[in-house]
């Protein structure tokens, strides 16, 4: 039993000190569309800056996915300092270059951008987009990602679960065994599929079109979600987000558009939109109902998904008292 009751991974809707963006530049894969993606990042930055501190990380970096190379932060009780967990980022299973991204956290810590204690977990691969926390000791993740090749082999599922419990001070890990978006490079990050929300609510991506190539797997995921129970033995409240109409790149490859990839902030939820007024409005309405005391703000993510991510992937939030300046 690894659970440490003095620390926990907070839920995203708990009070925050700020958000990190790792800015696109000419040495990233954004080079061919740099002006467009900088416009999108500028819109995100403005909405964040209105409400919280904003940390913009410039070059050097390999890419811009702060969710996956940023610190995962635990909070303590009784005045204990936050723990800044630095896990290994390896390009989602060594698919892409990652050496600069993997060194960012140490560099930022040494520049005194954060308050808290640095914890070196660089011997274990873990991306922020692959986990969700309810703030009370339950961690959700997906087996297709954490058990994917070139992550943490030769560790078996049970060993990986033990590591998650130990490192994240978790009481339990809930594994989702289905769900994949066509065009997703992450092997099924949970933040593209299922999000934990207040009042034991799960917002998840649904698909009602039986002709959609994603239908079967997302239907199996939906059926599995119905079987999950809280620590108190109660079923979760399930809220199904719509599936955006298929979006393709110039090579007619489908891109992984998803409404689940929203960012929860202190007074707002930044929601990805895809220039599909009916679908965008339906998704934002559902998110607003789950977060009634936060403003829902749409951010056009059609350029972001050209590199197979979305809004939440671009950001990393930090709990209250962590981000300095």
C-alpha cells in the first residue's frame, strides 16, 4: 500500500496559481503554419492572462505540448510544500524528438519559476494528458496508453499501477480499456476521451454514427464507464459530449478533434471549437451545465489539431501557491 495521506494530486477545478504555455517557434513542427498557430496561442494566452498568472516558455523546446512535458504537481496538507514531479517525457513512446522538452522542468525550476520541492522521476515515463484526478485519491487512465510500446517496458500493468499509486499518492487507479481517436499520436490519452468533473461526473466523448470508424471502440468505452463506481460505491453521472464531424488534413488523414480536451481554470473553462456551430454550441452547453459557476470560452482549435492535439494538450495548470511571478 503506497497511499500517502499527506499529499494528493488535486482535481483540475481546484484553485490554481497559473497556467503554462510552451510557445510555438520555427524549430518545431509548427514552422509551416507558424503565424496561424501563434494567433491561436495568442487567443489562449489572452484568456488565461485575464484570470490567472501565465508562464510562457520559449525556445529551446522540441514542441509545444506543455500538458505532457510540464510538472505534475502534488499538494500537501498542514503547510507541507507542493511536490513538483518531473517524469520522463519521451515523445509518446519515442515517436518524436523529446530531448529538449524533457529538460525543461529542471531548467525552469532552477530559474525559480515555481515554489515547491523538485522530485526526480525521470526513470518513469508519464504524460500529464494520460491521467485524470478527482482530487480525492482516484486516478483515471487508459491501458492503451500506459501499456503502449516504448513507455515503461518491461513493467507489467500491476507494476505500473503500483508506481502510479506511489508517485501520485493515490488510493486507486481506474483503467479505461477502450477508446481511441483516429489520428491520435498519444496512444489514447484520457484527456481526449474522458474528463473527471465535480460531483462524481464524467464528461466523455460519444459517437452515435455506426458508420464512423471510431464508433465501436467508443461504444465499448461508454459501456465500461457505466460499470465504474466511486470510492463510496455509487455510479458516476455520465455526460456524453458530441463527436465533431470528421476533419481531415491536406493528405486526407483524419485528425483527432475532440471536445473533451478543455482546460478548467479558476473562473472559466476554455473549450476547443472546430467551426461547427451546432456541435460547438452543444458541447459548450454541456460543459457549462457541469461547470455552472465558470464562464465557458470557446477557442478555435482547427489549427492546433493539425499537429494532432487540442487545447488541453497545449496547457498545464499549477495549483495555488506554485507558479511564481
